[in-house]
C-alpha cells in the first residue's frame, strides 16, 4: 500500500465547503522546515490533487498551514484587527504508508481537526 495525504475544509459557520482556501505543505526535519507545495481548495473544500501524492510520500513529520484569515476575508466575514484566526498550522506525523486525511472544520473563532479516512 502506498501512502498519500488529503484534506477537506468545511466552513462550519456558513455550513458549506471552504472554497478558495490556500494551504501550504511543509516537511519537518528537526529544526528544518521545507516547503513542498501550495494548493487551493475547490468548490467541494478539497484540493484537486493529493496534497502529498503517492510518488512523493515519505513517512515523517509534516505541517499543513491553512490560510484561514485570507479565506474569511474573501468570504465576507467582518474583519477584526487582528483577526482571531489567521494562519492555522497543523503539525502531525505519518508513521506508515497509508492514506492520511487531515480535515479542517473552520469558523471565524474556532477550528477542529482529526485523522480522517
């Protein structure tokens, strides 16, 4: 079985997928943080391709950075200064070649995540 990484972002305040949210993927190695790619969510709140495809999968520590503030600004949520949630980093480990699904449930004042399937 080959490993890969996906996500799904839902806007729980509006009750819809979070379309147009930018996500950065980093590989973490000790104090080093290597940027691998940037993707944007589609109309279903997912990326059009796997965030980390099978051909590039390696076990290790990774970080997804969700640019929630820019998404909230674009979706018409009244801005605060500073915005309560702006950039949301999620650091996690992938210990075996498997499908890792890391969704984000987002509102202007909170979020949750979990290892999905």
